C-alpha cells in the first residue's frame, strides 16, 4: 500500500505541473498527464510484487490482453521449473486449492480434492483462515467425504494424482458391479466374496469350493464367515460333487456346534468376518477371576452386583454350579448343593438350558444322583452366599461308616455305636448303617456292607421303615449291584468285622512264603514256595515270624527251588486258591 500511494502522488504531481503550464508539457498537457500516470503504473508493475504467481499472471494480462494464454503458459512453465517435493510424503490431498488474498478470492471448503505439496497446502490453509473465516459463515456444511482412491505421488519434482495419468478400460461386467478397490486407479468387477453390509454375510457350513469329488469334505459346524452368494455357490458345488454315495463311503461324524457370534461385514476390507473381530472390548476394573463371558457375547464383563448378597434371603442352594458359555462348558446337574445368589442361579440355569438341554444331554446321559436334603445357606460377611462353606467342622473320632450329615446341618456327626457282639454267630452284614430318629436323618440303604449284630440290624431297619418310607418316594433311591461280602467275624473288641482270612476279589489274594503264624519260637518253620492266602493273613504271618523267629531259628533253612507259581484267585467261598476262577456277583 505505501508503494501504491507514492505512485499515485507522483502521478498527481505530474498532472498538476502540466496544468500550471510546465515547459515540458504546455502544448500536450492531457497527453502528458496520462503518460505520466501510465509511466507510474508501469514503473510499479515492473517492481517485485508480494502477490502470488497467479496474480503476476493477471498483471501480465492487464498489460497485454492479447497474450493472456501465453502469460498463463509462462506461469505454468515457471511452476514446473521449481521442484516442490522430494518424495511422496511431501504430497497430500488438500482442502485448500488456493491462497485467498482478498475476500473476493474466498471459497467454501469441500472435500480434499486437490493434490498439493504439504507446504503449499498449509500456506493456503493459513491464508484462507486469515481472509475467509468470517466470510465462510454463510457456506453450507460439507457433506461426507470418502477417502481418496489413491495416495498422491511426487512425480518430476511436483505433486500429482497418479490416476490422472492412467487410461482405464471399462470392466467386463455390468456397471452395477463396478467397484474401485482401495489404492487402485481403475474400476474392476466386484468380488463375489466381498460385502457391503452385514446383511450380505452369514455363517456357512461350506468353507471351500468343490470342483470334483476328490475335493469333498465333511460338513461340520457353521464356522466360515462368507458372503451369502459364496455360501450358496459352495453349497451347490458340494451337492453336485458329493452325492449320497460319497457320504456312505466316507461317514462323517455328528458335530457338536456351539452358538456362534454374529457375523458382520468388515467395512475396511469389504469381507465377511466374525463380528467380534471388529469389537474393541473395554478395560474392566475387576480381576480376571471375576470376569464372565455370556453366550454369544464378544467381550467379558464383571460379575454383576446380583452376585453379592445382603442377607440370607438373597441366597439359595442351586442345581447349577457354574456358568455355561459354550457346549464345552456343559456338565451334568446333580444335586441342589451349590450356594449362590438367587439371581446367579437363575442366570446359570438359563445358560445351561439354552446350551446343554438339547443335543448335549441326549449324547451325554447323566446319572440319577442320590441327593441329601440341601444344607442351609447364609450370606457371609463378605457379601457372598456360603453358609456351610465357611464353617470349620470338628474332627470326628468315629469310623466313616457311622458319619452322616443331618438335614439343615453343615457338619457331619457320629451315629451311635452299634451294640457289641459276643461271638461270630451274632454278626451279620446290614444294609442300614445307623438308626433313624426323624425324617431329617433318612438315607438310601444300598448294599449290606455294615457289620453289626443281627438284632441291631433289625432295629435299624424298623426305624428306617417308620420314618423314611414316604421320604424314599421323593428321593428315588437306586437299585444297587452288590458284590458278595466275605464271612463276618467278631473281633476281640466286640465289633463285627470281615474275616481277615476271607477274600472278596482276586486283588485280596497273594502267595505267601510263610504258611502259618507262629505263636512261639518252637513253631518257626522255613519259608516255602508260597501258599495262597489273603494279603492281610500274609502280613499277620510275616509279622509273627519277625517276632518269634528272628533269633537264629531260621538260620539252618536252605533255599528251596520253586517252579513258576500259578496265579491265585478268590473263589466263591471267599478263599484264596491256585488258578483262575470265575466270580459272579450276586444281584
């Protein structure tokens, strides 16, 4: 602006001098004033300008209107002569095609469609912000801008769109199937395996093409994420090349299929994928042990607050003991014994029914459990349902056969000791391990494995019949397959026990080198080749020999050559004998 002011002052001065009769311009004042103004303007345009190259070209146009095209060509030639980039990283798609100088140069921003070097783009953006920020308030909002089809490149020192130099041929398919792949300049025919939206995809049991019968394969679970058209093509190929005869010659297993996740179209790749592969799971504040994954979900979650309890009313004994996230987690439901919240029990039950109640249960028959009445459950101080889980039970000094847990109790207790026996004839094997005083003490009698007196067994049987007949109808006691018991004896302590010399199976038998148990040193005998007997009897004989025959009584014994012994077994009389015998259990 100062230079233009000086120019105008000079012009006006020259005009004033002409009007006053200056000797150099008296006869041609008007012409001289015009000439002076032109000279001043020309002098100003010949000096270096602060405007951009396009403005210089415009200035050239004003001095030589007839040479506008030549001036533009000269400007372009000047641009190409000065490199603006050294590599592809110097180039970018720019939203600012020019650098406005005046408000009349402003334009509304749109998508980045001009290839420029980054320096020029940044300069244009800065100029636009300075000149056009207020002006642009009336501009419409820019629409959605798709990503460019390709990256700009530095070519001959200048940034160019490589695709502008490519002559593309029309693809050999209907125009509705033309697509331009990312990074490609020319359109191609749409890949049939590609997708545009989630509805184009699905889980398919056919995961590859079948061109001949040698390509046939067993169909399993729908685990291939494919476009629906591709899945249909694969299915048709399989049906055409893998007839029923192939199935008979190549029997396929029956698969166990878990519920898959959703299938989705990956917008970046244009391919069908497991929807969970597109999900970024959030960070969880809970510990890994407290995280659960619901069936069909992509991301785990922290156990909900419903898993905690406030009082005993929130807790219960549950038939379902853990979550079921897939078929691999299925299990047999047995007794309502797991302590958990009512909400958690409901959730686990829904998961089990949805995943395990159908095919899995048919292929995996579960046993019928013998369940005791559920123990009490309570809400612990830590907000978890436990009850008996936190109880420390006292040690018991009775044998396991006399221990039982009364209904509503957390710990086992000892049943009263049976009456003592006086001789072997008083003992018998009983199916009732203890007496019953109320329905809370009921149990299922199974096999006669408890050694008590015959009178005691009869009393316990009568008590059980009085209190447990109706209870049995609700608890479905099993019919057991019982092995025969060995002869029973009355030991020195007055307890009815199995005769240690009797066997019940072959594993009870052995061949012992000491045929008898000495009671004094006079009864010591040299070891022999082995006599069939129970392991318990052999151990007693060996212990007696060590007691009475360890002071040289057996020093004169000579090694006895023994033939290969035959196997020993337990016969139906519960005696260990040579040879192998068939043993049929009683029903």
